C-alpha cells in the first residue's frame, strides 16, 4: 500500500516544481512576448524583426524567467 502512495507523491512534486518556480511554459511565453513585441514567429525566426522588437522580446522573456539570446540577421548576437 505504501509504494503507490509514495510514487504518486513523487509525480505530484515533479509536475508542480515548474509551476512552483513561477515559470510559464517556453512556448506560451514566446507567443505572448512576440505578440507584445509586435511581431510574428515567422518574421522573428527569419530575423526580419526590428531591433526594438528584439529588445522588447528579450525584456519580456527575461521577465517571464526565460534566458534568451536575440541575434541580428547576420547571426551575430544583439541582446
């Protein structure tokens, strides 16, 4: 009887640890931040966004707890 209870407790801890950290999922945060920056996934991934959009995206992702690097069109690091 005790083994299933302990296993269920471990699963609950694993699932709630990301939520306890206060982090939104990366995909959800990315979609939200791209929208706030005023660009789309296609434009941003093609490195056609403006520097201001890149900066807004970086700030938003950092605020949500995700460390990202924004690169220029030539693949050099911008932010």
